[in-house]
């Protein structure tokens, strides 16, 4: 946000020229994002989540449609904070997009690791491991035992787990983004280790 005018209920925001990640797909829905841009997305959005979590904020809707890849510079920007919340107020919230809701939501939990999970699903798409997710179910009904929505989410999570188990060694950090919430890598550790990997690549 660049400016605001409370009298006229006006917010002035930065214009970011670029295209959201969901537009970078082939006819089957698989990512066509260039290899160089993939690393940028991982570090830039990881850094955005690190900053948000340090401020006690959850985005609650990390998905390809909410990440802009800027023209030319390969800078990535996280957008659309319409359902962002404080960490303390996020427990059990049904806000978000179904395919990016974390497994702990089945038990009514939601916190910083939930954003990391959603970003992990995004990166599975970015690296071409899954097509752009488009399945849906009523999120709030997931909390009802034996509901069709809960079964559909469990099937989706099983699919993600199978993809996670098949990841090759260079994507070990992505593997750690999709663990159970108690073991899931934090955004701050993710960014630190990504930058270490980047530094090693540049010096080798």
C-alpha cells in the first residue's frame, strides 16, 4: 500500500506489471514457468511468508492465482490479502481455496505452517509435478465427520503425499514443506536454506 484516504475509503496500491502463475500453463494444465523463474518464486514468496509470520499474519490463500511473476525481472510478488488474518484468529477458519488447505485443518488447526503447506502445493505445480489444481469442495464441511467434502479432501491429500514421496533429492526442501504441521519447515528456515543452496550454486 502506497497511500490511503480514510475520508473517501480509498487505498492506493502499487501496480505490479506481470502475470499470475496460473496463466503459465500448457493445454494440460502443467506449468510452463522457466527454470530460472522457479528459484525466484521459491525465494521471493518464501521471504514474503517469513515476513508475514514474523508480523503475526497468515495469508490463508497462497495459490498460483495470488502470485504475480513480474515482466522481465522474474521477481515474484504475493498478492490478495482479502482473507488474511492474525495467527490467533485463524484457528478453524474455513477461508481459502480447497486444494491448498493443509491436512491439519481436518482437526480444526491452522497456523503459520498452513501457509507453508499451501506454498508447497504451489511449488509442486511450479516444478511440473502436478497440473494446476482445480478440484473443489466446501471447506467448512470438511470439519464434519464422514462428509463428502472431508472424503474428497482426504483423497486429495493422499495424492499430494504420493507425489511428495516421489520427489527427487534436489527438491528435499519441497519435501519438508509438505510434512505434517509439527515437522513442517518454517518459512524463515526455508528462506535461509534456499539462499544457502543458491550461494553454493553460484560459487561452484
